[in-house]
């Protein structure tokens, strides 16, 4: 009986120890999440600097080893070219946007007049007038209570449409104002990031080796494995996105050329870039374009653009899990699940966040981090 009580006591202590370790792991993970969430805005310039240094590091190494250039000079030259490229692209895109907006503002009244003229012509046709008269007669024959409800429904619909248009205008105006308001802080962030990137790239290997020396050997080995998987997955993900936007651009160009649309190549390139943006996509251009064509009576082009949008949407949904899975090293089914869960949790941006989270989890799994955590939680008492 004493032996039985002793076994029960030992089992109880083991369970308590396992629960305590599990609690420690969960609290540590939650605490790390909130710590990173608090620290991220503070260290974001240095994260950007680290990414810049990571991008330019292969070129710096090439100049240092092959051209026998001092590392500091190689870093300054490569970083200078990188900054010049960023400024050139930003200037070009900003100028292009301003020019296109100016042209849109100038031509918008023409399009609005065309829409207004078409609607006026449509509403004055005999078949439409007869339809309105029939509806008016039907409403007039109804009980006054139902007449009032129909009138109230129409009034509510008009009010809702007006409010929606007002909110859209305010949203766009606030976004534009926010963009210009954020320019000074963004400029300061980039200046700090570029300056930090200079020193990080210069002392890249010294910093890396110093961090590794501060880690326990087991943690250093796991971190090296995780970093290897993440780097491979990151480049694979970028390549997969490049393939997907190339497919989108090619489909748009080929389809618009068949339809005889002018500037098919330019439109295809623009839509390919829009397809890369989570909150936009090709629907941002194709849907309003198709609606406009239907309003002005160009039914052939309007329907064709709607079909093009469906083709692109279906092609992307079919290709994305396979292409992303193959290039990142993930199972297509897992990639599809990550896409679905990401969209359900984070909205449209989840199409990007879901696969990224999956890549991190798979990298941790391949580095045996979960196995090590489980071993720590379930380790017997006598091994401590």
C-alpha cells in the first residue's frame, strides 16, 4: 500500500512538473509575441537596415573578394547605387502617378458627360418610360401603407448610396493627406535605415559571429537551420510571386490584343503590378472598366473584361498553391489551407500572411524546435 501511495505521489509530481513547464512555454510564447509587437515600431528602421544589408551583401562580398576592394568602400559603392535606384524608382512612380491623375482629372468630366448622356438617352426611351408608368400604376394601386414603405425603401437606398459615395471620397482624401503627412517621418526612417545599413553591412560577419558566440550551442545550431530554411523559402516565395504576376500580365496582354484594345502591353504590365498588391489586384482596374463599358453601351467589351477577370481569378487560385508550394518547398495542400485560413483571419492580406506564417512554422519544425520544446515539457524529473 505504501508503494502504491509512493507511486501516486511521484506521478502527481510528474504531472505538476509537466504542467508547470507547459505553462512556462505558453507564457514565454505569449510574452515574446507582445514584446515583439511593442518593440517592432521602435526597431523597424534597423530591421529595414538589416534587410538592405542582406540584399546588398552578395554584391559587397563580390567586390571585396574579386575586385580586391576594401569592404567599407564596397559597401559605400553598393549602398549608394541601391539608394540611387530606390530614389529613381520612387521619383519615376510619383511623377507617373501625378501625370496620370492630372490626365484623369482632365478627362473625367468627358467620361461623366458620356455616362450622363447615355443614361438620359436610356431613360427617355419608350420602353423604359412605359415600364416606369406601369410601375407607377402598380404602386398607386397598392394600399397607402405599402406605398409609404416602398417610398421609404427607395429613399433609404438613395441615402445609403450618397453616404457610401461620401465615405469613399473621404477615405480617398484621407489616404492622400496621410500619404503626404507621412512623408517627413518616412524620410527620417529611411535616412536612419540607410545609415544603419552601412554599418551593419560593413561589420556583417563580425556581428553575426558575435551573436552566435552569445548563444548556447544548441540554440546556435537551431538558429542556423531556421535561417537557412527561411532564406530559401523567402527567395522561393519571391520567385513564385514573379511567376504569378508574369502569368497575369501575359494573360491580360494576349486577351486584350485579341480584343483589339489599344496599349495592351502597357495595361498588362500595370495589371501585373496591381496583381502583386494584396488589397488591390486586377479587379481594381477590370471591374470599374467593365462597368463603364456596360454603362456606355459597349456590351461586347464589358462582358469580355468580366470574363477576363474570371479567367485571371480562377487561374491564380489554381496555380498559386502549386507554384508557391513547389518554390517554397511546401505541400500544395498545406499552402492552400494556409491561404484559406489567412484570408479568413486577416482578410485579403491573409493571402500573403498565411503562407509566410506557414513557412515560419515549417522552418521551426524542420529545425526540431517543436520536438525540443516537447522534450523539455515531458522530460522526467530525475533528468533535471
